[in-house]
C-alpha cells in the first residue's frame, strides 16, 4: 500500500509542470549608457518579440496565482509563466499598454527610496529614469501588482539583521498603501542568505530569487529567469 502511494505521488509530481517566472528591467527605443546598464536593457521591438514568443508557448498568470499553484498538490497540465519587472525604471510605463493589450499581468518590484523623482541608485549618472510615486500610485488596474525590492537597491547580504529589518520595514511601510501591493520581496541581484530568508519568513513575505532552478513547488522562494536582451538567447535555449 505504501509503495502504491509512493508511486502515485511520484506520477502526480511528474504531471506538475514547472512555472517559469521571467524578469526584465528597462525597455526603450534607444540605449543610453547613462541611464541603464546594458545587461538590464531591451529594445522595445525586441521586448515585444520576446513577449510574443513566450505568449505562444505559455499561459501568463499573476505571481500570486503562481504561488498558489506552486503550493497546491494538484497537477499542472499547462505551461504557466509570470512576468516581473525589477527596479522601477520609468520605461516600464511605455510598455504597460502593450502588455495590457496582450492580457499579460505584471509584478513591478520597486525601491521606494527612488520614487521621489530625485534620489538615484549608486552607479547611475542620471536618476530621473525612475517611476515616481504619483506614476506608480496611478497604476491601479487588475493586471499590475507591486512588490518590494528593498528600500534602496543594495546588497542585502552585507547588512546586519537590524539593517535588513529596517530596510524591509521602510520598503513595506511605503508600498503597502499601494492598492495593488503584494507581500513579495525580490532580492536585488537575487543575493540573499539564511539570515535574510529567516527575517522575510518571520514577516510572512514571499522571497523571490534569480536562478536557474525550476519552480516545481514552493520551497524557499520563487525563482526567476532574466529575459532582457542580453540574456534572451541563453534563457530561451534552456526553456524551449
Ligand atoms: Zn534590481
């Protein structure tokens, strides 16, 4: 009996297709090195082509729906995908109408420190490329959700427990008043450690990594694959 149960469990596991969670950053018609790092950028036409390619192979769902499915024991016959965008570059505003037309939900992971239209991240010569507070709060449609990317865009593995705790709380305090806020935390550069994981768990936040491991069921985080032009061919080859 135990053997039969194991066998059934194994076959159900095989029937559960992984959910691919994609990540991109800046999208614009022209590349400007003062505004974006090349690895974080896609040309608008390329981005749209990438999305069309993915749409022909996947059913796009929200991050929350993916989380529910990853926690469910039910089989998944279809290939599901989720689209996420990190850093809150204002360029995302240009492609939201396109995504809406395609019926694709998106989660924006932002650093609230830069929403004032003045502050910027270290290493960037110009900083007016971030979405502002008013622009972000104007996004109330059902296809957009807003998650956390830390208060600032920094390496959280270099922080003490108190510093990380402060950063998460500050980030949450600002973003949770957004009507489309979701309690998900995407680590900057995917960097994390046991301590940061423990703190997110205590706060009931869902961690989001970057990494090649498949999302078959929810374990310690949701893992994402970058689809910015720099990574596109590499990511596509592994997927299709
Ligand atoms: Zn980032």
